[in-house]
């Protein structure tokens, strides 16, 4: 229901392959937000991929940063400590960077600023 639904959207356009092949236009973010807003309690637009590249040198860490922002904004009823345990177990190769990105995302989510 709308009362419980929140959208978290990455601002960095990931163009679907078929859209590229068919030369289809990609909607701008304001159009996407306008289309989902009627179905949502809240819409959080993030450019964590850009922030992660800028702060950590790797845009892939934007995924972990966005997850932290969702937790920081209290959109998931889970404790950061739980995610820290999972990150340590599932991302041993880049554990330090993922933990830093997650914590940075929490800060951003608490401030409501992910752009």
C-alpha cells in the first residue's frame, strides 16, 4: 500500500540493453519520480554510484552505500550491526571498503541527503 511503500532510486541511468539497441529514449529522473510518487509514501533519489566513485574510487560500492542510506533513513527495520556482520561474511575481499561505504550511506540517509 502507498502508506508503506518507499522508492529508492539510483540517479545514475543504467540503460537497458534493448533500449540502447532500439534507440529508445531514457526518461529523466524528474519524470520517473513523477510517475512513482502517486504510489509511494516517500521517494529517495540517490547518486551513490557517483559518490562512491568520488569517495572510494569504485562506483560499485554505491550499492552498499545506498543500502546504508536506506538503513539510515529508517526505511528498513534492521540494525546497522546486522549489516556489518553480513558484509564481513559475504564481502571478505573488499570488507573494509564495503563497511566504510555502508557507514557513509547511513550518514547520508540520516540527513536525508543522498545526492
